[in-house]
């Protein structure tokens, strides 16, 4: 920190500033706990949390739980895409079907997904099915709405040109509309990826049900378990969320760098 | 919604009273179809414990959440109070901090990684920790809601303030307009559409966190009712409470949309974000 602040050139770059900011927060937390300004049983020193995070990342038991959450996440995301994209293509390309469905959709969408957890427990038990169905319910909406929105943004001239050249409806959908809408669909998928992770962990917290980060956290929040484990679990979960988002953003840049929407998005 | 432009449905051919009726019939068709299918299938299955009919659910909802005067004071109002306390706190913190961060590129560079990390934590993952630290009272639930929903507001405010036309800011500086006036008349109005986009996202997350925090640890509230009903296998009560939560979500969204419409009326059609 002292080295960097001495040189103007280093301080001017964004990554360096970000690193300094993070290191600063780390130092403040570390000093506050070491000086016992905060009760260390509540907030362990930052270094302890960091070391514990590294330790649980090498712990096969913890990794199995992470795997459980990620499995439900992946299956749920795949199912949500399989439902929402075709439905969005239909609702986005036909005004009548959109008008027919929109009232039902507007009534279903505001139901908070976690409220369905008790119902799904009663109907499906506490296994993977339960987690996956909740993830699907919550992740369908952003993908669906972004697909519909993307279909609306398809250049009508391009579509009419294709029609004039004798392309069939299916071919127009496949070769003109879908590529034009794909950046929007991707945005929906990226939003849903974060929601799916939230739902996976929420359902594990409430229902338990097989290995998962939420199940692990409940087990480690009992009295007698060192507090740093819970903090380390949160740090790792945050890193997973950050990682998923970073991968999806990198993918977005690669696939849709040509599209002006992508350049402005965060 | 982003699809607001679809809400001018009447094509010339559909205009007139007959057209209006037809347009309404079209709009209700899938909904009515689904409800009829629900009613028919559940009557055929005849398993009222797991699969109550639509009319049974509506009846139970009416009994449990509308005509029972205790239901409001016992569950609904405590839940709404927590929700609003957490959300309002997040709005204040998010807008104030977001404005401060948005004003300076330098500050943004320093805090960006920290914010990106904190907002990547799925909020429910914090629940066990907050219970350990704060107990199972209202304090924990309000903190939980606040921490979970502050990020969309903060990031959208930062983004909105950072993208204020620099010419406007420079003009304010040239005319020596005091910062308070600049904030009120230049920065916040320009950032308002993005701030509202953040508020809308955060409101639906707040409902989710209210429910989940009440489900895991509490003695009252809508989430508590839900989990009690599930534990005693009263599935009809679970259905009825889900209906209530759907209504709460819709009403809160509608109120916010109305406020947004008023505040942003000067902008013509409000710029609406996706989602």
C-alpha cells in the first residue's frame, strides 16, 4: 500500500486503485478485530477468515456441498432456458399470443419464488426436484421477458427482406430473428444465473435436502462451531457468484461484442 | 415494464365496442383457460390435501386473509413493517452512498471491487450469520432485507449519477451553483430513471427476503404462517398464503410504478430497464 501510494503512475490505473481499496478494507477489518474494537467471537480477523476460506476450498466435504448447489443450479438453468426461450420466441413474434398470455403472466410473476418453497416441499419432498423446480420458476421470468423484448427489437426491414426473398416463417425465425434477439436472451440468462443461485441456497436453508451450501451453512451455524467457518462460507459463496457472473460477462463480450447493447452493460 | 409499448393493443380493425370486448377476451383467454384447467383437473384428481381446487383456494384465501380481522394485525402488518423498514433504509443508504460514489471516478475505482464482491453474495447465504449475530428478532430481519436490497439501488444510483451529462455539471460549476442546488436540480433528476429501475428490482428482492427471513426464524409474519401451514400439512393454507404474497408483490409494484410515473412524468415516457 505504501509503495503504491508513493508512485503516481500506479495510482492512476483502475486495477491498482481497486486493489488498494480492497487491501484498505482488509487492513481496517484486521486492525479493528485485533485491537478488539469488535468482539472477535462475532467478527473474526480478516486474515483468519481468508485462511479458513482457503482451507474449506480444499475440504472435500465442503466441495461436495458446493457441487450439490451447482448441480441444482445447472439443471434448473437448463430447464428454465428450455421453457423460456421457445415461449419467448412465440410470444415475441405474435402479438395475439402475447396479448393472450400477458394477463396470466402478470399475475404469476409477482409471486415471490421463496413463498413456493413450502408448497413444493409438500408436493415434491425435499430432494433435488424441489430445488430445481424452484430455480426454474424464478429464473424463467428474466429470460422470458428479455426474449420477448429481443424479438421486438428485430429489424423489420431485415425480416421483410427475408420474406421478400421467399424465406419461410421458420427460416426467418431461425436465421434473422433468433440471432438478432440473442444478445437480449443472453442478458436474461445472465440475470437469471444470479437468481438461480439465490434460489438454490434459499431452498437448501429452508428445506435442507441433500448436499448444498445452504445445508452446510445451517450445520455450521450451531453453537460451538468456530464463527470463521460461516464467514468463510459466505466469502466462498460470494466468489462463486462473482465467478459465474464474470464467466457470463466474458462470454457475452466474446459472443455479442458486435452488439451495441453489450458495450454499455455491466 | 419494458413491454409497455405493447399495451396499446387495439389495431384499427379491432376498434369500437365489439373490438374492445374481443381484445379483453383475448387478454383473459390464457388466464381463464389455466384456471378452468386447474379446476377441472383438481376435481378429477380429487386429492384436496395436495391439490385443492381453484375455488377452494380462493375460499380459503378469503377466510384466512380477508375476513379474519386478526390476520392483519398478527401477520400482515408486522411483515409489511419489516419490509418497509429494511427497504426504506436501503433506499436512503443506497441513494446517498451511490451519489457520493457516482460523483468521483477516483472513488469509484477504489470501491468497485468491494461492491462487486458484496453484491455477488446471494443474500440468503447471510441468513445463518445474521441469526447468529443478531438473533431472530426484527433487527435481524430488517438488516437482512436492507443488506440484500441495497446493492441494486446503490449501483443504479452510482451509474445514474456518473452518467449525468458533463456539460450540465460544468455549466453548474461555471455559474457557481451551490452543490445542494446542483444535487436537487441536476444530479438527482438526471439519475432518477436509473434510480427507479434499481428501486423496482430491490422491491421484489425485499419481498423475497422478508418471506425467507420469516420462514427461517420468527414468531409471526406471513412467512411464519406459510411455514407453519407446511409443517402441519395444511396445504390449503399454503396455497392461500401464496395468493396473498402474489397480491402483496403486485400491489407494491403498482404503488412504486405510480410514484415513478409521477416523479418521472416530465421525462415523457420513462426510460425503463429490462426485467
